[in-house]
C-alpha cells in the first residue's frame, strides 16, 4: 500500500530530510511517496522528492492550497519547518481533512515560548533544568549599565531575544580592535564600546538578551519526539571543525528533558553548552529540524526516516526506540563545501 508524506517549506535541511526519508523507506521496503513544496524555485530541494509543488506566495491562499492538495493526492501526513505558528493556528482545519500535521509543537504558545529566549530560560528554571542565565535588555542605556557592572563572572555575549541561525549573536571582547568586527566577522567578537555606539545611534531597538559566554563544548541534540515523549535522539558534540555523534551523557539527557517539558512533537533540536564547571546548561530549543540533522545519519540513526514512518502509522513508538538504540554507532563528522548538479527543469513537478 502506498503512503504519502508532504514536506512543506522548511529552513536549511529540507533536502536532507527528503533524502533521509527516501533512503529509509527503501531500506525498510515500504512504499512511501514524498511530496515536497517551497515558495521559491528551489530545484535542488524539490528534485529530490517524488512529486514537487510550488507554494503560493500569498499567505491568504495557503489553507486552500493545502486542503486542495491533500484531497487531490490523498496525502496522509504533512511536515512544516517554516511558518509553524501559522500552521498551529490552522491545525484543526488542516487535520479535519484526515491528514496528520507535525510542526514541532502541539500549541501556538509553545512555539512562541521557544522563540523567546528569556521566557524559555525562565520556564526551564521553573522545571529545575540547568539553563544559561539570561537577562532581557530593553534599551541601549540599560545594556551600557549592565556592561559597566557585569552581573556574570564570565565574559559577556549578546543576541536578539528572538531569531534563528545565530543572527545578531556577538561576544564582547575589548581586546579586539574596532575593525576586527568588519575584517573577521566570523569570530563573532566585537568591542563593547563600538557595539553600544552603534546601538545608541540606531533608529529602533529590538529586545536583546545578555548572557555569560560559556567555555563549552557545545552540543546540538537532534530529537524525534511525540507529544513530549522522546523516541530517538542523536547528540552532536561540536569541537572546532569536528562533530562527534553520541547517544548518551549529561547533555544528551538534559536535551531530552527539555524536549519533554516543551511537549516537542516531531523533529526538533536542543542546544546546550558546558559551563565553567564542565556541566551542560540549556541554550535554546528549536521546534524544527536543525540544519545539521542530515549529519546524524552517519550514526546509523535515520531520524527523518523514523519520523516519516511514525507519522504514516508504519512504525510504533517502541519499535522506533528499539531501532534507534540498536543501530547507533559513534561517529566523527566534518562539514565540507560541496557542489551539486542543478537541474533547471523539474520532471516531477505537478500543478
């Protein structure tokens, strides 16, 4: 019997997820057809699916587009990585047509909480989970005062209260020259005075979060969960250019506890970092797949594949738990620059 899953526009890992599902379905000899869609002509992503669609640019047309497609092609499961809050507010209408929806959460407020780094930290503290201390900054003047009388013994870092991809993250370091921010932005270091001057001259202010910069290492834990129950997970310990794949340890268990508190549902990612005593503390949870979820397949655990078969009712939770434990093998991976042949035509495209 053919089953169909639809991967709607995601962030940076939609291609890897499609490839993971396709490979897993083939190795487990199940007939899964993958539909993929995007607002833009992202052929390097869409070409990997069995069927490709273009999503409407107008949000007002999205619900009708989804319902029409589900009914026309008998889609059984939908995953979204982008616009998750919109999907959550329309969950009832979407699932009413018989499709199973995965957004990473089960309620809009959980998505909003995960996006607010200060509110997230406060919730983790309430549940007794170690989390990086976070202070909300509401003005440039307030930040100047906090830097002058630092509330932390460690070096300071700053980032927006909401945001993705580490955008706006900077470490304060007065030993670097003002030009270092422009000549070596990849180091994410900035002279505090330069940052404050720029902030005070800005026409607008978005809330920031001030935190101590911890020594690390940092862990990125990719998780498959179902309504808060973790079914499978792989941790990536990041040290320099290398990432070490693990499935045990304090950071691994802390990430799982975080996903449980947040009622994670689908593919999510939790990030931790070790403090000065060597203990992991929570940094954030992303209620969506990480950009590096494809790396985890080198451990033998195919999280996208397990996710798809569970969403389609082809695997029970205990079978997923057992398989993830049985096939895991430690691995060391490194990201490298690559190039692929780009198809300018999509033979799998459907209207």
